[in-house]
């Protein structure tokens, strides 16, 4: 693999263009199997404190073909000042030489690979293509999930739940160009919604209804032990999956606070392999791992080199 004549540093839009959701889901499916087999090295993320409740996250990963390092800052208080809550970069390296190949926009990689993991979970754990989805939250991750849903399930209804109806309405208006039936909401989830995706940093459950076999629950936003989006009532009656069960033991506040049996938590690779009980309700808890950022880096690198063959 040749070193680029100059190191490409992609903007947020360029990064998004290199990460089409259909292909990203396919790459993630392969990475899930590799990760479980130990073919991707993805150590526990290093977390350092920033001012207030902010954190700096260092997330490296390596595989046979590339190395990747994501360095991002998560500052929840930024939303009050209309600033992005996630900032950072993803650097991509050739595994054989260590030469840098590409720099990607960190928030875009995080949003798109996280949304793609949720979409992969829907395809594996939901009995049919969804027609009515509910999102709880209206931040960067919610935007990424809307884009993924519009790409993979165009035209479906999506209810967006905010703290109040006005904020949800404003969020829906900002995304009105997407090929979705967007409906602002606040409060109880619509009865016909068969996928509920939680995308908040709440420290108290935002969903705690009895588990339903026809409703897939996906928890994404809570990433620290003191956070919890899913309540114990929902958790107690569900078959549990996580994209990274090892990481979830330390980060999935919903599951930690519910005192679940960690031996009962299946992995994303288990879902890819079809090890799912169709007779039980399902919760998918996403905590993220650098292995998924590496998968996104692979996808982006493949598309970049295809469009820039002189640098391949």
C-alpha cells in the first residue's frame, strides 16, 4: 500500500460520503465476527476527565490490514451553548508499515458507525423491516440514525421524542428533507411503534415499559455506569444483546443498575450467526468499541482509494 503524496484530511461531509450505510453495515457484520474471534485488537477505551462532565476518549484498534486511532471529546454541556457535544478525529494507518493513510472526521465516524450498528441490529433482531420507529433524543446520534433509516428504510414513519413537543418539532423541521414520515412527539411511545431507539445521556430511564415480543428496544446513548435509558421492567423481561458485552460490563449503566446476569448477554456476533430466540422480546445495548471505528475506517479507506486510485 502506497503512502499518499499528502495525507488526506476529510471534512465531515467527505467522511460521510465515504461511509454509505449499506456497505458500512456489511463491513460491520464481518468485523463483529472478527472481533469475537480475536482478529481485531480493541482494548478498553481510555477515558480522561475534561472540565465539567466532559471526557476525552482514546480508542485505538488494529487488524491484519489497518490500524486506527479515534480521539474524541464528549462534552454534554456543549448543547446548552449550541456547540457540538462530540469533537475529534479518526486517523487510519497501514498495518504493515504504520504509515498514515487517512484522517476522518471523528463525530461523523461515530454517528454513522453507531447508526449502522443499530441498523444491523434491526436487520438481525427484528422479524421484518420496520414501518414505524420511535427515536428518543434529538442530538448528533439522532440525526445519524435518521439518515440511516431514510437510506435503508425510506418512507417509514419515525416519531422523534424530545423533552417537549416544541423542541421535537424543531428537530423534525431541520430534517424535513429526509425521505421519512417524521412526527414530533413527547411522552408515551406510540402503540404501533415496533422499534424504539434511545439516544440520550439520561441518568434516569426514559423507557421502562413491559417487554414486548413485537418491539425491539435499542439503547445507544447511556455510556457510563451512572447513566440509564432503559428501565428494569423492560430489561427483566428481555433477551439481552450487546455490541460489545465486555465493554458493557463497565459502561452500560442501564444493565449495570438492573443487576443483570452478564453471562446471559449475547454479542453482535451471536446475532450475526443467528443465535436468537424468536420467542422472546429483545433488547440491544450499544456501547461502542474501537473495533467498529476500525470497520468504518476500512469502509472509508476502500471508498477513498477507489475514487483516488493514484493514492492506492
